[in-house]
C-alpha cells in the first residue's frame, strides 16, 4: 500500500466549485494562471501557502456546484496530495479521479483534526492523525489505475500502449 504524509489545510462544509475556483478566473488559458485564485472567495491567501504534498480536509458536500473540471485540476496543480472530506459531490468526485486527484471520504476525521496537523495516509486502508487511526475504504481497482497513472487520459494511453 502506498503511504504518504501531509500537512492539513482545513475547510468547512459545502465548499463549492465557485469557492475552489471562481468563474471569473476561467478566462485564463492555463491552470497555472488560475492557481493563485484558488479558494480566493473564502481564503485569498490560501493558494500561496499550500505546498506540494499538503492535504485539504473538508466537511460535507465538498465540490458541490457546477461540474467544471478546472476545480479539481487547480487543486491538483497546487500540489495537494489528497482531499479528505465527510462527503463529496458526485460530479466533483469523478472529475477529480479523472484528473488524478485522490479523494478520500472519512466521516469522523474532519471534526477531530486541526489546520497544521500532519496526517499519514495509507491509501485504501487508514489515515493516522494525532495518534488515532481512521479506517478508510479502498477505491475500486479501475479508479486506482486512473489515479496511479495521473488521470484518465494518461491511464487510457498507458492501457493502449500509447505512452
């Protein structure tokens, strides 16, 4: 099992795609140009503080709102290793997987960690935080193939020998 550690950035419930990446920044031609504006309606400074390998912890209904793919793309581009939340909007969940961003549902952990905590994630098994283990479900093999490849397009290219 893959294992990694990351620092927590804590967000609340109902973090919609307009909070993740406001509509007005979709005019930029690249995700790199959009990155500085991620989460700006909620925390304008956040995008500049996130470091590669960090983890976002959210509450209920993370990623609700419109189905824009740029929302999970910009989260991944910031270097976020995983988003852990009580629940995810279904379209955001699938868009994230298709873009190679690991999402983990865990009902109890968001209420028991603080921003700045360090989590250890054993993919498909558990999350360790503040001396406590939180059991997590394993994702199906086909979704893990997509994540491990870095996204759906890369997974299909690999599967079809087009790398």
